[in-house]
C-alpha cells in the first residue's frame, strides 16, 4: 500500500506574505516531493509579543492572492477562527483528523524556531506526527534525537518587517507578489508616515 500525498504546513503571521515565503515553499515542494503546502496565518504567535499590523481578513486575502497560481498551495483560516494564541500542536491535531491517515506530514519552520523548539507546547507530539523542514541561510540545524529533519537553504533577502517599514516610508514595494502589492495599495495597508 502506498502512502497518501505528502503535505506540509507553513504557519506564520504573513504580515505580509512575500517572495521569500513563496520561495521557501517552492523549494520544499521541489526538494521533498510535496503534493500540498497549506499556508496557515495565525492570529497571534505565542513566540511574538506584537499583534500583526494587517487585519486577519487582509492577511488571509493576501495569502490567497499570492498562492492562486500554485497548484500545490492551499490557504487555511483555521487559526484565524480560534482565540489566540495559536499553538502548532493543536493545529496539526486538527488537520490530522481531516487528512488521509497515510499522508506523511511536514512542518516548515525557520532556523530560529528550530533553536527554540524546547519552548513549544507538546513538542513530543509534534516530533511523532511531523517531519520538520528547517529553513536557514547557511546554518545546518543540529540533529535532535526523536526528530525527523530536512534542511532547506533560504537565501531570499525579503523580511516582512523591512517591507512594512518601506511601505510606511512610501518607498518601493519590493519583494511582494504583484497582486499582493496591488491589494496593499487598494486597501491602504501599512500606510506611509504622514
């Protein structure tokens, strides 16, 4: 019996989604043979003190626009419908109940989060249920006993905080998918400083 489709979860604030996020997902699809990547915007990460600047519906819509031409991409509002904060183990548990039982599950995280895994809730459950796809610029993640890990090099210079700063200053809309840039202008998100 063959396994189900390989599915990865990619969570974050996506405030806004940018070319760096998309490049990471595309590399994961190519290198690991993923059939689906489910982007999951969170209402508020337990690892971040600040709330996202764009409203939840806007971040969700920008994700849909950014991924609409990627047949392997899907966007879920599961965490946006729950009270914050968002916990990854809870999200994986929810999706595991809805997906093909034989589907290998993956979780895309940054190198910084890999280094903080000990602070995550129910990390043992996650280690059993998913294979970690760790994205770093050059740092290879140190192996952890009981964790299945893949490394993807992510060299894209995009940063959501830098993008927001540039937009507030009225500078060039760099590192954004065209439709996302248009949406930001249309909805007057991340408005320039007056």
